[in-house]
C-alpha cells in the first residue's frame, strides 16, 4: 500500500474483542472505509505507520460502537447531565466542547483518539517560510 496502512481485522478484533463479537470482518472493513474519511491511511500524516494504524483502529472502534448503540435503540447523544426516576427524565448535554470534540467524545474509543491525535490538530508557524495549509476536523 505504498507506506499506507491496511486494515487488519484479526489485530483489530484482538484489541477490541467486545466490538469484534458484534462486527464481522466485512462490517469492520466498512467501518475502516468510513474512518479513512477522517484520517488518511496513506503515508502522508502522521508519518509513523504504526501510530497511524493505531489511530485508525480507534476510529474503527468508535464508529463500530456508535453503530451498535443505534442498533440497540440508544440514540442519546452527549453526557447525561440530569436523570430522574419517577416519570423518567434524562437530559444529555455536550456543553463546553467544540463540534468535532463532541462527536469523538461520544465513546471511550473516540475520546482516546481525540486525546492521542491532539498533536496533529496543533498549528506550528515557522516565520519566513511558506506554510502549506492542512485541514483537520
């Protein structure tokens, strides 16, 4: 794959056995395709293929977890901020987070990805040289 990262279902299933019990190789490969829309599997960024593979696996786990939650009828988004038992009231909020962070922080895997990918979202300005624009969520 010319320095890129290919999806390895066996390695992913070993790292995320609870998710692998719900997602077969075909489904996980589809999640990987979705994950590559957020992080390129090519040799561009980050340069370390092992790190890129780890981040992509976390994204696959995040997408798989979100898909499983929807399949189970759990469409609540955000952190539970208030809960009542009599007459059942549940409130969720995503206050204090940007739109991208909020999407990632819906699952532990997404939150881990968000934390581990922080250095890729920081801009570094070096005066006197042309700087290529890099867009990240």
